[in-house]
C-alpha cells in the first residue's frame, strides 16, 4: 500500500543523498556488455602483469626455439632437443651441486647407467626414454632422485596453442605479446589524453589567438591520412636521423640517453608516432567542454571571488571534464592497440624477437598454408581486447551522461 | 559561402605544400640516395666522380632548394623516373590510381548499402534482440584489425575452400577475350579486398546511422507527422531519414580518409596493385620519385574529400551558415 | 546625501564581429554604448530593460568579468580599471555578484560546504575549522540549515540554490553586490522570499545593490533609484517614485503602462510597444528608439539626444528630445 507510514529511519534513508560516483556506478552496471568488457580487460591486465610468473610456472620461454617442434597443432606435447636437455641438466647441477653429486654416486655405484665417467651419469640418464629413466629414479628412492624427477617434467613441453615456424610456444608468446600490445596501448592512450587535455584546456580557457593557433594545428593533423605518414616516419632509422642533424656515432654511443633510445628504438619510435596522431580528438573534446563550462556562471562566480586562473582550471574545469577524459582514454586504448597491430603488421612496429600481437600476425601471414591457426589467434586477442575497451568506453559514456536514458 | 570555400581551398593547398615538404625532408633522411646506390653497384667509382654525380643530381644543395627544383619539375609535368620499376612515374601511377579508386568506391558502396538499411532498422527497433546483435557486429567491426579480417577471409575462401584467389589484381597471363570476360576476372580479385575494407566502415556507418536516426525520430515534427495520420513508412523515410541523412553525408565523405588508410593495408595483404601498396612499397623501398608523387596524391585526395565534406554539410543543412 | 560608491563615466563594451577571407574586423555589437551613472552608498540602483538591451553585459563589465572597450569606473574613489593582478583579486572581495541561473552558478561537483568555503580559501582567510563555522553561520543567515553543508547543489530547489548563491556573494563582506536577474528563473512565490531576504541582508550588512532585471514590478519592489536601458544606452534615470509617477521618456512610459495592475481591467488602453528591438550591430541613427516611438520628430532620426536633467529636477535625467527641449 502506498499510504503506509514511513518510519523515521526510512525517511532518513530516502533523504540521504547518493554520492555522484554511486549513481554513475549503478548506471554503469546496467550496461552488461561494458561490465563483460571490464572483466575481460582486467583478466588481460592480470595476464600481462603475471607474464613472468606464467612463464616460470609452465616452464615455457617465449624465445626458446625448438626445430623438432615446428608448426605443432594446439594441444600437442613436444619432446625437447638434446642440447636443451643438456642445458636443463647443467642447470640442475649448478643449482644443487650436492644433490647432483650424491645422485651421480648412487647411479654409478648401483650401476643403473652405463656411463664411462661419473660426470656423464646424469646426462646419460636424461637421454633415456622418459618412463625408463623415471623407473630408474624410483628405484633409488632418495630425496635427490625426487628432485631430479622434476627435471624430466621440463623435457616435454605441452603446447596449449601449438608452436610457430621456429618451434616457439604460441601460448607464452601471446602472453608476452599481451604485455607489449596492451602496454603500448595504455601508455599511448594516457599520454595522448594528457597532451589532448593540456592543448584543449589552453585553447578553450584562453581563447583568442592561442585558441585559433592550437586548433588550426589540431584540425590539420586530424585531417591527415595517418597511415602513409606513419609508414614514412617508421621507415626512417634513428641513427640516420641523428647523423643528419649532426650527431655522430661517438656522441650517441657515449650519451646514455641517446644509446638507450637507440636500443629501444622500435618501441619508442612507435609510441612517439602513435602519440603524434592520437591526441587531437581529446583536445577537441576537452576544448568543447571547457568552452561551454567557461560560460557557466559558477566559473564567473569564482572569477568574481578573485580566484586565480590556475584555481579555476584545477578546481572547476578539470573535475568537470574528467568524464570526457575517462571515456576518451578508454576508447583510445583500443585505437592504439589497433594502430600498433597495423604498424607491426606492416613490419614497421615492434621488431621481432619481442613478441607483439601485431608482429605475430606479420609473421603468420606468410604461413597461412602451413599453419592457419597462427594467424587466427593473435587477431582474436586484438579483437577481444579492443572490443572490450570500446564497450567499456561506451558504458562509461552512458553512465556519466545523465541525458542517456536506458531503454 | 564563397569566401568560406575559397578560404578552405587556400588552407588545403597550404597544408598540401607543407606536408609534401615534410615528406620530402623525411625522405632525404632515409639512407641510400641515388648516388650512394651507384657507389654500391660500382666499386671503381672515384671520389671526383661522386662529387660530379652529386652536383648532377643536385644532392649537394640544401633540402629546400631541392624541394623547389622538384616542385618546378612537377609543375612542368615531369614526375620523374621510378628507381625500382625503371619506368616513368606517370606511367606507373595511372592504372594503380584506377585500381585503388575501384577498390575504395566498391567497398564504400557496399558499406553504405549494408549499413544504412540496417542502421535505420536498428533505430526503429532500439533495444530489440536484432538491435543488440547488429550493434555487437558493428562494434566488432570497429574493433577488428582490417588486415586480420583479410587473412581470415583468405584462409576461408582461398586456402580452405579454394573459391577465390588469395591475392593479386588479375590473373597473370590471362588474355581476356571480351569486356565481360576481363571484368569477371577482375571481379574475382576484387571480392575479398572489398569485403575486408567494407567491414571496417560498416561498423562506424551503422552506429552513426542508428544514432542520428534515433535523434531524428525524437523530434517534435515526427510526433506531428504521426499525429496527423501519415503512414508509418512516410514518417520514417520522408521526415526521419531525410533529416538523419545530413550528418550521414559528411560522415561518408570524412570516412574516405579512413578507407584510404585501410586500403594501404588491405592492398598490401592482397598484393592488390593500387596506390596504397605503391605508397608502402615505394617508401620502404626508398623509391624517391614514386614515393613523393604517390604520397602527395594520396594526401591531396584525403584533404579534398574533407573539404567536400565540409561544403556538403553547408549545402545539405540550411541551418549552418559560414563565417 | 551619502557618498557615491561607484561612478561610471562613458563606459562602453563592444564585441567585434569578424568576417571575410582574412577575418577582417567589420563591425561591433554595441552591447554597452557610452553609459554614465553613479551608485550611492547603501542604496539599490535598478537597471531595467528588455532582453538584449545590454544590462547584463553592463553588470558584468562593472565587475570586470568583461574588460570594457572604453570609459572609466571609480569604485570607492579608486580607478577600478587601473587595478591589475594581485590588487585586483583583493579588490574583488569588496564587489560581488549574484547570477541569474541558480542551476548554472553552483559547481555541480562541489558540496555546498566546498562552494561556500572557496571564497575564504581563495583569499586565505581563517583556519579550516573557523571557515566551517562561518559557512554554517552563513547558511543560517540566508535561511538554510547548517546541516546542509555536505549536500550537493542538485539536491536543492531553485530558490534554495539562489540562497546558496547569495550566501557565497556575501561571504567576504562586500560593500557592493551586483545582482543579475537573481529572481527571474524562480517561481513568483519564491521570488518574493528571495527579494525579502536580499532586503533584510541589505539592512543588516549595509550592502549596496545594483539590481538588474527585465521585470519592472520586481525593480519597483526593491530599488531606490532606477535606470532604464535601451539598446546599450541609459535612456532615463530617476528615483523610484519620480520614475513611476512622472516618466518622461516614451520608452519608460510604455514599460510602466505594460505592468499589469490589479483592478485595472480593460478600461485603459495601454501604450503598448510595437515592433522589435533593432539589432545592436547596426542601431538606428539618432535616437535609437525613434523607429518605435509614437512621438517621433524629424530631429529624432538625425541626432542622438544626451542624458540631461529634466527641468526642475536634477535627480531625474532623460535622453529624449521631447524632454530636453522643454517637452515639445
């Protein structure tokens, strides 16, 4: 019944105001795809952050090649080459010299291996058939034998998603690729938004000459065909550029900053190029909202109170454009991931052997006859992550914009 | 209006000049000018010869002077010679321009044909299952790397099914006996690139049509039209769609820049002989004259479409006045 | 006679219009067109006129939200336009503004407490706890509860928001408050409450008001003297009683006769205004009002009349050829 008397407590509960973020959050939760997107993104972020852990747990290395295991189908087990087995044994010997010593002595005294020299005992055991070797170790029943059993586990690698043309595990490369692709996407998005925020805020707040100059630049950059320019800029080598502007080899090898830049040239150049072409939309958005905010009377009121420009920008303008910025960062991450993939796909972005989703695709495009799945997987990941960011941005936009009514 | 167009054209012209200079300068930064290539192919060359060659090619002059020389020869109709293909640039670029034009127009057309009716339908049935599904695919279109779609299409239609060629522009060594014959052959090579290029634009067009159609249908004059008993179809098309069309025109014109950028990648994947692939090949292969000409052409085309978009906006919407 | 707190001479504010290929400066919007007047300590001066006549621009120029194109403003005897930087910020404490739209004048992302503390933060007055006390006191002064401190503006009605605006304006104890249509966005029943609050505060805090409104009945309720504006110019200025009993300018006469009066019925034909307000970009020659004036003479379209004393009353000035030439 509607004419029920409300208790004092209920009245209080109703009267209590909802903070802004609770309203926004509630709105956001109604956009199911955005929530799914957010969860997907969180999972990928976790994968990117935990890449070394995943590598350690599974014993897979993104750069380990295995000529015996090229183009393996997903879900197959591959034996390790002899040199890699030796390496593993050597590792064990270095890690636990005493256990290795004891084990060798045991093996020789009980004549379980036909080794000429004691030093070879563990290696000879390692080259036996796996089951046979494990049986031998079981007979020993010493704690050292137990330890060595683990080494055998790494002799066979399980390739969840198969291997590529040099026998590298696709799964772990995708995991590390997540790091690179997502990392570049997020870095570019945040930096681009910052640049856009500063340019847009300056143009919108000061107007006049500053505004028209900045907006002319923004508009002309915005109207440019990006890909030809990207190709052009990516084709220039950092060394040639430095030499052209008069910095010779001695100088750039002695300068810590320059040599660092040159060592990581591909990625830094990529981020730089992507940055140049991705701050403009944010700048226009921020300028637009600041222009409309500037005429709002609360800004004028702050001025009549004697507030400084910096106070007005920081206290009143930024909090009110934060929603625009949030949405723009989110959408920009997706765009940047796509851009990075496109550049790497053209062979102009992240350079192998560093894995990125884009250059894995670049690698795979010549192999679609032999191993079509190599081309499908990285693309699916790009699609999933970009789609998630786009949905998240859409959901945020709807949640923040009070005019958008859920239907 | 006229002053606006004249001002915009002047601006566009200035931007083209500036960009071509930037491009020119960046190209000079790349390793291997023609003389260096000659030195590599002819070890017996003397330093005096090198000097002479450098002067001959004008390489001893500063970049802006060389740029001025280049512009003056372009204006006289001399586009230069391709280093890679050993033919004059003008001969090289003509057919490729046609190929790119065919590819971008067919994919733009396909995108419009699919996106507009679907977008209108989604707007009319906002919130329905159809709307959600179509919206998902539209979002996927925006989020999908075009080259990946191209690869997937190749895997499905040429590697697995063997229906269509994986790349190229026409069958090599095939002598068409008639227009129909030749056309069909070309069409086979056009289908996959067109599909992969169109899918990109479909997503953004569709979302745009849907949004602007929903905006248009919310207006008071729609309510008036409904109230006076106009048939639903007439309300939707005459009053709703016509008003949603205005922003659509500009979006299509503006999307040309994206289609062109997409064409570069698509043409590269399909080895389709167009300007996009030419831009990529010539820049990475350091084919100076070809790179400059194709770069300037592609930039000019995109900027021209932007200009047309702006003007169309004013023509289509009487409320916009130009200052 | 009390002192003049504000003296304005030949103040003007033009907004340039740019056109053509190189955006040449082709014309001006003459929003405030060489205006002179003064405001006395403790009084309320009403500025009245139709929308678009420049009264809000004048208000904002007085407080230097817009830099004037020309003219001078003397505030408490000092040349207000010469003040810059830090001293301008200091001087602003003494001169506050109440805005028209109570929904736009409060930052939606700040609580009432934050909004009202801001004046003290900007000028670095008092400790945080003292500020909070003062804010609560301010809220009670304007008729709100001290417990409202932590609420956001969107939780208040228009009238309550306008009370918050007023509280902010008086927070720094200014001597002059410019109120730009403070009640025109409110319901009529709320209007009276706000006007009464402003009157009470004026008495308590010895405030001087410049009260801008398009509503002559509101002006009549509150103001001691009234200036009538038309197309950027003041056409008539007089004390309230004088203006209402003896309006000289035909425009003022038309405005006053347009006020609905109880019990008047349809008996009297009103002197209603015909036509639209001309564009301030290209105002009519001579007296700006002549195209709409019922008593138009030849001279009206040729020469602009000056704002001159009406015969026999130095306090009553009017800019009309009818009055200055002995009431033709």
